[in-house]
């Protein structure tokens, strides 16, 4: 029997107004997220991939309520938190946190590491001594040293700063963390260390992650399930091994073909899929299938009817008229 998902989105939409009329109404809407549904089970990682601007980060920010969703539902541990006020959200906010993409911008340069990590604890009722003990515990968990506590962010490398961000996210004892491209701003030599830290913490505390990334190799390594987004929509979703072995959507196939292959012989035998045209703007997305203008299999039906995300194989969902199932 499957456990209740720790996080679930149902037909999530996030639209942003672009320009306003004299009466104050938005002239146009930027449809950053448009009808996205998925679920994350306790202790698992859901990888969310796609090109820059496809809406991945907006999904994560909507889940942790940094954005107020335009429509749809966000459920946490089976409870709908979409329209809760700030007081109602408070118990849930402590149970979900976010690790931001840029460790240079997400830490206050005027605060010491100790103060940054302790910030989520200040309304917890802990004494100052208890807070400092918790900070020391977190410093050790993420691989930093006790003498780092009184230093400032500018004194650290990018990898160390991201570890501070991870420690801050862990401070309130969350069950779910949105990892918003947590390694993209780091040197390649440091990325594996941060990923290993995240995996170790997940095992130790049974954490669930939404791992947002454009790095398909890293997503394959860390994720249990993967969702692929294009222009605000989910186009394919499946368990990680199933998705990488049996890719169905033409867009996902193109993404997979761009992943570097370390074996020279296999790389020479592989075929790179080149997509024509540019990604349309989410302010005025095409009718029907969002991908049709760049899809080699597009038909008239694709222009008239938006494909629904349906189950083409057990646990494998795809939004494409060309895929039978």
C-alpha cells in the first residue's frame, strides 16, 4: 500500500501579470506554471528538469508558499495548504524548507554563520544556549567546523556557503526540502560533495526532496522519480530508471540526447536530436501542445487539442498525442 504523499500538486497554476491598464487590470499574463500535477512520497526525491524558464523554480516556490498559486492545489501530508492564511501555514512552514540556487545571494552578508543558521530557531521557544547547541550540531552535520560559526559568508568558498544554506534549511527539522538547482553555481569538483551531503542527510533524517535541475546526469543519480517540464507544463513523468530507459516524449528524447556520454565509442554511436526554432514565450504560448512548433511529429491535432498527461505504461505518464498507450 502506497503511503500518503508528503507533497502533492494538483493542476497547479502560477500566472504573473505583465503590464497593467489604467484601471489596474493586467494587460497580459505570463503563464509560468500551467496545470502541473505530481506527488512526492516520504523519503524520496522527485527530480524536476527542463530548460531555463520552463517553470521549475516557480513550482518549488509555490509549494513552500513563497508564491500564492493562481489556481490548483498544494497538499502537504494530505492537507490542502493552498489558501491557508499565514497563521494556519505556520506549522507547515516549519516542516518544509528551501535550499536556494545561489549561495552568494541567499545568505545575509552582515550576519555571521551562527546567526544565519539560528534565524529559523528564534521563534521556536529555544533558549540562546539551546540555539547555539543546535547550530553546532548542524555545522557538524553539513561538514563545516566549529570555528566557522563566527565567520561571515564572504569568508567562505561557494561550496561552504551552500553548506551553510543546507544547515539553515535543516534548522527547523523539516520533512521536505525544495533543492532549487543547489549545485549549478558551484565548481564541478564541489558539486559531488554537496550531492553526497544531501543524500547522507536524506538517509539520516528520512527527508523528501524536490530536486530542481537542468543537469540530467545529476538528476538520474539522486532522484527516485523524474518529471520533465516544458513551457510551464509537465510533459513526462516516471520512475527514474523507467524514464531514462524508455523515454517517450519527443522533448524528453531531445534532452536525453544532449547528455554527455563519457565513453568515446558510445558517444560516437549516439545521435544528437537537434530541435528547430526557439522556445515560445510563456506570455503568449501556442494553442494546443506547447511543444508542437518544435516537434518533428506534430500534426493538426496537436494545434487544436492540448494533450493530457496520461499513463502510457505503469507509473509512466506522458502528454503527447503521438504516443500510444
